[in-house]
C-alpha cells in the first residue's frame, strides 16, 4: 500500500520555522542510558552513576563579541514527569563537566535553584513553589562583561546575580536534562530544542 504525501503540507505541519531555531545537538551518552524521540520530545532515560545530557557541544558565538553590552540568551522547554529532583535542567559550562564555571538551573537534591559559579566561588538562588515535572520554558541571560546573569522560568525572572566574582566568563556550551548520577527520565521539547539568541 502506498501513501501520498504532500511535501509542502507536511513541512508546514512540522513547522520548519521551529526547527530552524534549534541549535545542532550532541548527545553525551554512556552505559545503559538511552535517548528516544516520541515525535514531540527528546527523552533521556538515565541509569544511576551517569551524567548524561544533551548539549550544543561547542562554545557560543559570544566569544567573538567585542562590546561589553553583548549578552547571550538561551532557552529550552523541559520537564521531568516522574521525579524532578537531582537534575541539572538547563545550564552553561565552557565544556561538559566544568562545574566550577557552571551557570544554570538545577535541583540540588533539596531545592530547585539557580547556581552562579566562577572558579568555584558560588551563589545559589533557591526558587520556591516549583514543580518541574510539568513542562516549563527555561531561559538564561548572560552578559559578556560578567556584570549580570539571570534565570527565567516561563518568562518570569526567578534568579539574578550581579557579582562578577560569581559569574563565569563566556564562551559557553549549552546543556540540558542531565540527571545528577541518579536514574531519571527527563524530556526536552524538540523542536525547538535548545535555541539561542545573541544581542549587542
């Protein structure tokens, strides 16, 4: 049996504008961890004692900026339906595993929070009344001169640091849905996946 597909209608239905926003992704996967796609979400199902995630895998173009007013703005739609504890939800690092220069959203085992780190100097802003088992839009804004870093959830500012000793320098790679050494299942909506906007 054959199926006739109108390619233009299919592309419109898939909304290629959303796909065009998406950054190319790299999967950092080890052991028994799996990544699947259900047509709406990329899903990481991790095993214990692993630190697997999805990320851009390369530094942001902010490295090329010369003006101190330049800032990086990145977004993703994420949820952890079964359990939202002990997960790095959405974050920036110079490369995978450089936690000393981490900027981002996580659940630390006790609190939903945003952490600002620069060479291990740290500020943690706990975020009250959160449920990340349902989908939320996470956004990070980071100024190149390290004067400001902000975290937003669903458009609302929930964390902010103005202490440049706690804000690490660009460039960054952007990562998402990394369980912190625990067995978890976390979802990244794709498209748009991780999408980035840079401003001067």
